[in-house]
């Protein structure tokens, strides 16, 4: 089993995964920051998307819920007064990225990589807020999540 040591390793792994596994690992990246989400629909979307038995309509509903919250909270981005509101936005954006239906993706976009980048932005916002609970190295946490995922799927 290869160990993820850098972003190139992570990206190479994510590019090789089938779409259902991209969804799962992308949602795990978002789930690691779920404590920053202020909306129950986003939390339910994460739970639904991580279920192995989730149906296509359930996954689409989960995508719509996460996307709606991401869109609603987009206006909070750019405000320099509420970093945790921005973190909330990026958690929803990470969930929406991971749940994006195939029909809405182009050939270049990897849903898991996009979710990873949004999750990093959420963590950065939490770090700026400086409440002391932020994970100091989200990148390393994502590498660990990827390593655990690869080990679990064989």
C-alpha cells in the first residue's frame, strides 16, 4: 500500500478512483470539518452521501441541499468579520463538490480533489478565527484520510 506523502500523491490517487469512491473520500474530507457547519441539511447530506446504500435520488437530494446552503452562504465570503460563517460555506461547498452528479462535471474536474480544496479553505477560516480548536495541518489529515480509505477498500 502506498502512503500519501504530498499533494501529487493525493491527486494521483484521487484521479484513479471510480466516481463512487471519489464521492466517499471527498465526503470524508468534508466530514472532518462538519463541526464548522451551521446547517443540519449539510450534515444530513454528508450522512446520506456516506451511506453505501444511498439511492441515486437520495444522493441528488443531498447534493441539492449542500449546494443550496453553499450558495446561500456564499455572500458571507469576503466579509472579514465572520470567519466561521465562511468556514460554514466551505464545508457546504466541499460536500456539494463530493456529491456533484456526473452530469454536472466536466472531464477535468475530480469531485474528491475539489472537496479537498474546499475543506482546506474551511480549515483555514477556522485557523484565522483562532479559537484554538482548529486542526493545524489539514493537509496531513487529508493524507491520513486517504491512506485509511485505500487500506479499507484494498
